[in-house]
């Protein structure tokens, strides 16, 4: 099955976001991935709601919002108000994950849960049937352009098995170091959605790069 592609805006040209969003609109990208960082959960700060709202006005693709922040449950209504399709929270940031997932659904969005590289998939056993997507970080969150962590391939296979055995409909999304080399391995391991930032936005022809990633 062809993967869904969700380009990460983190590697776009922040001086001219409109041009990059129009490129995404014209491409075969399925979603647009937005990385929100608070400088507490991760050692970096990216952008917040004023930027998401502006992007949402121009972008024709569903927004896939990845919150790398503490207390993401405090921002559910604000994320919903941007019109986002998916709200993705980190397992490590949620004390009451089940409640947070319910609240995201009640706000009318799809709910995703993200695991840092060191967090094992077995911790999701009791929530896997309630989530729409699991995002496996294949780099430590906070920065674009990092090297793919190879162990994530085996982790993707373990998650694929858990999802298939449980009857969950959750998609598997991978984020970090996705490029022409790692993408086919990830699809073979069972990934459904590939996030890619620097590989797409630094390419000479981002539209062709997105097209090629979709051919896997
Ligand atoms: C990192 C972010 C990623 C980042 C990926 O914390 O979650 O979405 O943009 O960038 P690349 O594809 O360059 O590794
Ligand atoms: Zn991300």
C-alpha cells in the first residue's frame, strides 16, 4: 500500500510560508504536519497558534498537528479551533492519556499518540483501540534534519503486530530522518504515514520528491 505523506512545515522557508504552502497544495502530499514545541518538553521552540491559524487559511490539505509540549490537554479547544484534522500528543506528556484522547475526539478531531524513541510500544496495549494513529519518533523530538534511528524499524514491526492482533484501525506514522533510503524500509516494516521535513523542503524539486515518496 502506498504511504500517506505528511510534509513537516518545520523545514519550510519561514520568510515565505505562503509559497511553500502553495507548493504543498499543488503536490500529492496527503496532509501537512505542524510541529509545535514549547522549550520545556523539548529543547527547542517552534511556532504556535497564530502561525497555525494563518497556515490553515491557505492550506488545502488536512492539518496533522504534533504537539511537543507539556500539558497538551490544556490546548485541545485551541487546536480544534484551527480546523486541524489530527491532534497528536506525546505519551510522555500525558498523565491521563485515556481522558485526553476522549477529549480530543469530543472536540471533533482524530487523536494520535506519539512515542519518543525510548518509549516502548507495549505501553500502548490498553489504548491502541482508542487511538486513530500512533506516531513513532525516529529521532529525538525537537529538531529537523537529524539522523534516523535504525532500531525504529524493529519497533515499527512490533507496533504493526500489536495493531493487527488487536483489531485496532490505528495508522502508524513515522517522524524523523525519513528520506529515499529509509522510506522503503519503513513501508516494508508496516508504516502507513511518513512525515518528512528537510528531505522534502531542501530538495531541488519538492513536488517531485513528494511524488517519489508516494510511489513506494
Ligand atoms: C522533530 C519533528 C519533525 C521534523 C522532522 O521533532 O517532529 O516533524 O520536522 O524533520 P526531518 O524530516 O528533517 O527529520
Ligand atoms: Zn513532528
